[in-house]
C-alpha cells in the first residue's frame, strides 16, 4: 500500500470526482486522507477519500512546505499548483 504525505498530488480513480486531481492536505490513517482542489473541495471543506480510490501522481508539490510547517495556505495556492501540474502533463 502506498503511503501518502502532505502536499502529494493525486488522481481520483473512483466516485463522482473520478479523473480529477487533488492535493493531499491531511492524513487520517492508512486508509483515509483529506483532499482539496481549491475550487469545489476547499481547505475549509476537504474531501475525505479512501486511499484505495486514489493514485499518486506527484510527490511533494510546492504547497507541501506550507502544509508541513503550518504556514498560511490558501485555496488559490492549491488551484495554482494543480493548474501548473495539469499544464506540465499535457
């Protein structure tokens, strides 16, 4: 089983949000993580998702430093990171 860390970019494999990219903003345990995309799922209301329903795309995005050091993180930071990641993968 893949271990996820704060700031990882993941792809949802199942559910209504299938094929959408998210940033891991919280880890509950080995089976669940909190995800945010800065748009539909914000930092205030993150998505709780099983780890078996997501796929790791990129370890340690640029927001990981802010998450780990408890610095102020905005939804716009997450949107920017995901937009840059999507443009790089095209």
